[in-house]
C-alpha cells in the first residue's frame, strides 16, 4: 500500500498576504495555496512545515489524515478556552500549545482497524467547530475531553469539566468532530442524559448586554471600530455563556461513571437491535411461508403442467433452465409432502434417470436436495 498523508489548513478570521503565501509555497512546491487555504497530499516524503506554528502564524483550523489511521484536528482557540481546557489534556491525545497570544489545541486519534479514506471534505465539515470555540460554546471542549476519556487511558478524575447544555442536539460540525476523532458515541449519549437543552434565548443575551456598564460598552465599540479583527461579538458570546454557566448547577461525571453508563447504553442498544433483527427475520419467514403456501395451492390445481414445464426447462440445456426445473421439482416435492402423494418419489427417480448424463442438471437437483 502506498503512503498517503493529507494536510489542509484554513484561515477563517484572516486572509494571507503575498508574503505569507510565498512563505507557504516555499514549504511545498506541490501545495495548493490560496489567500485562505493550504492543501497538499503526500504519497512519499513528509511535509516540511510545523502545523502548530502554521496555525499560530497564519491559519485557524488544521486537518491531517493518513492511510495508517492517524487523524489530527488542530485549531486556534481563545485563551480563556485554552486555560479552562488545559487541565484536561493528556499526552498526545489532546495538547495545548501557546505561542505568544495564540493558543492552539491539537487533538489526535490513532486507529489501526480503519478503512481507506480521503482527507478531502473533512475541513468543510469541521470548520464550524472553530466558530463554536470562538463563541464560547462549551460543547467542543467537552467532546475533546470525551475523546481523551474514550481512548482507554486511566484518566485523572480529579479534573473533569461540567456537562454542558445541548449535548443531545449537537450541530453538524460537532457531530463531524465526533466522527473524525472517533469519539465513542455512547460516551456522548451517557453525558447527554445529564445535559439540559441548549440556551438560544436572544432576548436574554440582549438583556445581558443592556446591563453592561456604559463605560465598558464604549470601550467595546471603540475596539470594534479600531480593531476590525478583534471579534467583539464572539468575545461577548463567550462572556455571556460563562456568566450563565456560573449561575447554573453544573453536573460533573467522572470518566468511570461515563464509561460504565456508556457500556450499559451500548448493551441495551445491541440487545434492542438483536430483538429487532430477530423480529424482522420472523416476519420474513412468515411472509415466505405464506408465499410458498400460496404457490403450492396454485400448483395443486394443475400439477401436471408443472411437470411439463420442468421437462421443457430441462430441454433448454442451459444453467437457467436447469435451475428453473429444479425449483419446480422442489415445489412439487413439497406439495407431495403436504398432500401425502406417494407417487412423487417414483416419478422424480424416473426423470432423474432419463437425464442422468446432464451433469449440470444433476448438480441443480442436488442444491434443492433432490439428488445425492
């Protein structure tokens, strides 16, 4: 199998200038570089750039996919998010890198039992996670913690984030994050049992802003006017969410509790799936029996026609005809058993003897249990 490494970087909050694009092209002559994106695929060799450094200097989101099972999701996150999440980091699974005022979160998953995939398309599905981080949505950080918990490490339960609201109704980007990082969905379901609905109260946000001191509002307006990349809206969203969370009673679930509950949910779902499959098989068996009973009833009206049709099918001297003849004879056998007709065995033996030299026909009979 040839080597496959897919690198993609995306700038969400800024555009690359000519100097930046030139520096990026110097890292790889084969890369596709635009004012917002850097993409390259390697089938041999390795990328000369340092992804964390590129995130800190130029980009906001990074996706890395290989054909040996490694996936990496990296993104710049607000300092407040990094400070809150850093105690939950563990080895190479989740890392916070600080470079000046920039904080980069890197999440890695390794899996050997994987199927070949193309890295293209993941970025567009995952980019919304960056916006959620920027707006202070606590769910992506909690999902990142579940990624650590679900990897099988003995996690320190002295450090655990509170269950955020809205886990039962995740936006598509965060659902893609679960898929990309191979987060156990049953861990998410276990935590979601303790997650209240997400708050989407625009009126409450407006009231919160109205209560801000006038001097603070003036300072925010000045920053918005003079610092176009300050993202004041995202900052206010983070502060609002944090303020609302501080007034709520967060639920804290240990990794052991989550893993145990996830196992219960998984077992229950598998049992329900097995019952549903058994019921489906039973329904199909009943339907098949009804179809066969109807077919035998129709056959019983004129069995001689079926014998004649079987002879004609044998006369075609091809596989399709032999299979058709064997199927008809199998139905005649079942009709004879149902109606206690003792003549079938002798008639079948006579037909089999007459066509004993037709090897393919005899094999078709054997598949129907009509010959040895």
